[in-house]
């Protein structure tokens, strides 16, 4: 499901109660990682039975959304190529088959939970209503998964909401184990 479709669906959700600044662990135990997310934010399964978790902030639509996506992947030794192809595919899907425009703002290397990856910032504009949201995505490749951890928010998001992705990324701990017993890195 494209980012445009997720924004459209989530903007129709009922309002939630105010969240506290405290962090709580993810409740979905099948994820190959542990993370702390803001307390009071709703945790939902990823749409269409895809492997991932949505964490939705309370407030007026469009809400702030954290997306934690992981797709099964068996490392073949060329993870840089796999990461490049994964990023290209996700960036291609962000336009929602032409229903939106994507402008990449920055790219930088970021290591999360011991896994080297790339973090990119984007502005995404929905053509139907002209709404622009900011999206920050960390992409990585582990021995067993392609990973993307994303935050999407509109300009009215609070500083704490805008900083939720960074705090969550610093709490990530991968729980997968390889056959050698080392964490999946």
C-alpha cells in the first residue's frame, strides 16, 4: 500500500486521547525487533497483512504515523544492491501511482540497532487536495529482512511528534538470531 493510500485511510480515523511523552514497548511480538514508541499512540497491524506495524498519534487528521515495515529477505552477500533496489521500489510507490508528488530533501547514513542504513527526508504532496506531509524514512537490510522505519506528519505536528522517529530509532533492538547465534545484523 502506498504512503498516499495510508495517509488517506488514516485521516479518516476517529480522534484519540492525548498521548503522554512516555515511551512504551511495541505490543506486536512477531516483529523481528523491539522498539519503544510514544505512550498513548495506537498500535495497529500493517494494512493488507503485510509484515509491519503502524503507530498512530492522537490528534486531528492527518495524524502523525510511524510505520515499521519488515519484509523477509535472505542475505546473499550483496546487501548494498538489495538496499538500493528496496529504496527504489519504496520511493516509486510513494507517489501512489501518480496521485502524489515526492520531493527528496536529504540523504544520510544512519546506523540503527547495529545495522547500517540510509535515512532520507521527503516532502509528499497529495494531488487531490494539495496536502503536503513530511516523511522521514530509515532503510536497512539485515540478514533476514529488508527494513523501513518511517515517520509521516503534517506541518501542524508538535516538536515531540516530529521527534518520535528519532527516539524510536534509538530504542531499536533486533531480536532475530542467525545460525551463529549473533544478532541479525
